[in-house]
C-alpha cells in the first residue's frame, strides 16, 4: 500500500523539479535579455526610487520643522532623531540610485544625480545646524524663567515695597518713602517689560540697546533702595530687607535670562529653517523632479507608450 503511494508521487516530484528548472532558466534569460521588458523594469525601479527619495526628504523636513517648533527638550529631541533617521534613509537611497544609474545610464541622468548629491550635502549641513540649535530651546527656557521665577520674585519685591510705603505714609519721611519706593518699583517693571522683546529679538545691536536701558533702570532702582535704607526709621524694616533680597534675586534671574536670550537658539533655528533650509529643500526637490522626468523620457526601442511609432 505504501509502495503504491510513493510511486504515484514520483511524476509530481519530476514535474516540480522541471518547473523549478524552467524558472531558473527564465530568470537567467531575463537577466541576459537587453530588450524592452528589462529596460521598462529598470526604468520603473529607478522612478520608484526617486519617488521614495522625494517622500523621505519631505518626511525629514516635516520632522525638522516639528523639532524647531516643539516646546520641550524631549519633543525637540524626538523629532530631531526622526529627521536624522529620514535623512540617513535618503542618503542610502541616493547611493542605491547611483548604483542603478551606472554604467549604462544616460549622461543627463548621471549629471542630475550629481547635482542632487551636491544640493543634498548642502541640505544636510543646514539641517545639522538647525537641529543642533532647536534642541537647546534657550529662548523657551528664557521665557519660562521670565514669566515664572522672575515674575514671582518681582511680585514679591513690589508687595514688600508697597507695605513699606503704607507703614510710613504718615511719617515725616512719608513722601520720600513713597517717591523712592514708587521709583524703584517702576524701574524694575520696566526691566521686566524689556526682557520679553529681548528674548524675541534676533539682532545683537538691538539687544545691546535694550540691555543698556535695563542697566540704567537697575541702577536707578538700586539708588532708590539706598535712599530708603538711609532713612533712620526705615533702615531696619523687615519688609525693606525682603525687598532688597528680592532685588538681588531678580538681578541673578535677569542675568540668566539674558544669557539664554543671547544664545537665541529658537530664533536662529527658526530663521534657518524658513530661509536657508527652505531654499536648499526646494533645490533638492527640483533636481529630483528633473531626474524623474529624464528617466521617464528615456527612449526604449519598440516601446511607444501608446503613441504611434511613426505618426502621420
């Protein structure tokens, strides 16, 4: 019974082996074939690869923009990693395309790939600079300090001087206390108001101007606090001591804010992204579009793409 079954399967085994041999022969013939079928397949694979390069370039650009606009270091890093990964993929695909184009490709296609490689290298250079700046988020950190600890410290400073003014309003030095306290508070509020535009500013000369005004206001505020400290009744006041301590703390915070603002990484990365990066990206996509069209336009003998070979 078993012998009959085995002998019955022999024809199928022979048929299977013969089919595999035919596949191998067909594949070999296809590889040797230089006719239209192979050329069409080559054209299709190259067009598809150029399309994937275009798509991955756009993916990298979107991730880069997200990194620049992210509001936390974690998000910036995450999107920066995605942008770098997509760019690395484009680099590999570019090399794959180069292998497909040589040595039989038309000179026009090789020239366009060379142009793309040059434009892409420039794009990568800009990308590295943009992403290195974006992940630092110094402007966002400066804003966080300004509207967080600095604003709280200034509010405590203002409240302490308000209490000093109220306590000595009816004393012989009431007017001097009120004037010195008011002037010190106004000066510090002016500094606070100038810090926000300083953080947003791109120009170093304009930042220099704002810092000069802030330094002047700080000096005036310090002098007015000294006036209060020079009054016999006010000199040992606990609220004045609080105001002086908050003044010193605010100065330290202001120094940190200005240092972060001067790095200007968010402003600089956004400017690069909207200018140099955008121009480099457009150039890359334009060259890729021309390369894809050049591949489409390759003449293949015997293939008319639906058009008559000899139109009347």
